[in-house]
C-alpha cells in the first residue's frame, strides 16, 4: 500500500510518501521526504522497496 500525506512539525508543513508492505506477520514501511525545495517531485525509490522485500524472503 502506498500513500501520501502532509505532516506538520513546529508549524512547518512538509509532504511525505510512504510504502507499507507485509509478509506473513511482519509489517514494514519505507518513507520519503523531499530534499531541498518543497514542490519538486520526489518518490519512494522502487529499488529500496525491492531490497526490503527481498530481506523478508
């Protein structure tokens, strides 16, 4: 499952993207936040998600 949200910390709002995955009873997630200017495109890298899924076997 993938989702996007806007979080606020100390009055500053920032977008975040999260991928949540499950295998058996194990649940994991990978998140991404933009570097630099907000508004530029950013994503959770598929290579990172694939590596984490591979660790689950």
